[in-house]
C-alpha cells in the first residue's frame, strides 16, 4: 500500500526554467513532509521540509507547496540548473510514530 | 561536522547466509534509522534505534535485527538471507527521535544475494 505517490517517474526541463515535481499522499495523519535529492551512488540529501501548519516554505531556489485538502505537495525549483539533475523523493511522516514514508522518486534532467 | 558513514559499500552474499551492516551516525545525532531501498522504489523503513533500544519498526520480519552502541553507531543484521533482500540499505541519523527532525542519510550498502 503506497501511501506516498510520485506519479511522474521522470521530468526534463531546460536550464533556467522552472521544475515542478509533484507528490500525492493518502494518509490524513501525515503532517510533516520533506523532499530529498539523490545522486547515483550517494544517499538521499535533505532539501526542504514543511509542516502541515504551513502551505508554503521557501529556501533559495527551492519552494515546497502543501495543499492539505488535496493531499498534494509540490517542489518548485527556479531557476533550474544542470546540477539539479538527480532523483527527487518526497517523504511524509504522521503525527505519531517515527518513520518516514517515501515516494518512488522522480528523475529530473535539466538540459543545458 | 562528520556525516553518516556506512560500511561496507558493496556486499555479495549467498541465500541462507547472515550479514552485518555498519553505520556511524552524524556527530551530534543520537537516533539512527535503517531503510531498505529496492530497485526502482523509495526507501522503506526497517527500524529506528534511540538510546540503544529499538524505537519503532516497519513491516520487516524478525530476521532483520539491529543494535545501537553507546557512541550512537549502529548495526543492521539480517539472518537467513533471501534473494528479495537484495537492495540498497540506507542508514540515517537524526538529532532526536521525533518526526520533525530530518533524516541525514549515508551513502548506503549495496547488498546482492545470489
């Protein structure tokens, strides 16, 4: 039972344009959400997080949006750079317990 | 600041054998979680250790076990290896147990079971 879903396995964007990565979840108990970036042969690197009391969090070129009613979050990268090419995972955690549930990832390619 | 380190990086084992994977947590972190990432999937929670005790477990059988040591380093042990155990095993440390602390991952151990 996949509680966090990333329905786009891959995404290609031109350098300098916006990249939008999407994530949907089914568990209404999730209240803390994170995005990770993963390069080949490396572990996932934490990018940005958001709690359910907010609908937007920004950190430099990265912004995460949360739509609780739709159970949807998205990561915007502006402007996209070739070094952003990686696999991006969204993850969620419920207000009880201590595990994170991950999506299956979206592979982003930024074309120079 | 020293990050999360895992050893070995790669391992090949035969079905039925036992394996031990090791992890050193990031300095200042006292909680360690282990995740399994199968090919094409996202990481799946195995268990978490806090204060040397298991502090939550995912949907994995008892042949997956672990330890945490006083210096917060950790081991993952898997007995009676099965072919489906072939995966990337990720260790992650965090500053405290609790869901509002981001996980910081190591580079993983790639386990192949033949």
